[in-house]
């Protein structure tokens, strides 16, 4: 779980994962829900490098399977944080899920669906939702170039699930920075499977998203 980003679009404040949602950090909400999924045996959090001990204290009450919750220092980018967290996953785990702390309300059932699909034989799995808005292509001046057929478009969520060797190879082969691990898997020729996402797994990026999350929790 990469959680080292500042989240500048959420407005002034500390790291996004440590912003409060109904009195608790987004990260605590996210870890608690992932830990509730029966398949999860270990959670590794990539925290802001200067807040590792604080994050360990925050997450100490939460347990997850036999290996518990591990906190490591994250990197300068999301991709770097995922790589650092992956390196800390115990060797006994051959399925790894990558989940954004910003998707703090993701249902445990969605975590299970992704894990089950990887167990079923897929090397990479992502949860998706149909795109409901009309999508336009525009040029640099803002002029519309055309309307995109949205019937085959999907919005991608997390957790994204992988066979461990697939995710490791994808990161090793990365030549530029990506914010989507499935995209790295695609780059090395791995077929990516989809499962139905969940509306509750919205990504909290802007103050408006935080307000929506508050309403959902109330």
C-alpha cells in the first residue's frame, strides 16, 4: 500500500494518507478494510520516510493474518514506493495486491474478488467501472476533435492483483514512471484481466472527494 505521497490536490496539509476522515487518517480506514479480507495475510505500507514510526503507531492496533502489518519508508514516486513495499513482502506470499491508501473505503469484498481472480490463474487483475460520462478528445487549444466511444472504456480502481513474479518483473523492466501497476504489466506483455469494481472504492483526491467520503461514512 503506497502511502508516501503529499496529495497536493487535496489542499494544504501533511501527506494525503494521514489526512483525517471522520477523525481517523485515510490510511487507517484503508488498512482496516484490507485487513478484513480473509485472503490477506500481510499488509506492507510504504509510509512517508519521516513518519515511519508514527505510521507504525497508528497501525499497531490493526492485525492482518500471520505476518501482520509492516511499515517501510516510501520513495519519491508512487512507483518507487510500490517497489520498496514489494521488496518487504515476506517470501512466502506469491500473490500481491497493490492498493492506494486514497481509496480508503474500498470494501473487503472487492479485495477478495481481485485475490480470487489471481488465484484462478490470471497474472494481473484490475477492478473497473464503466465510464458513464461522455468523453471528448480535445487539442491543446481546447477545441473538440471528436467523441470517444465509451462502450469499451473502463475506469480503473485498486487493489490491483498480481502473481508476485509478474509484478516484480514489471517493475524491473520499467523505464519511466507510471502511476498504474497494471500498465507496467501490460508493457511486458502480460494479459490484464478485469473484475467488477465498487462505487465505494472512490479515490480521495480533492476536497470534494473527501466530502463525499464523509457522507458515505455517515
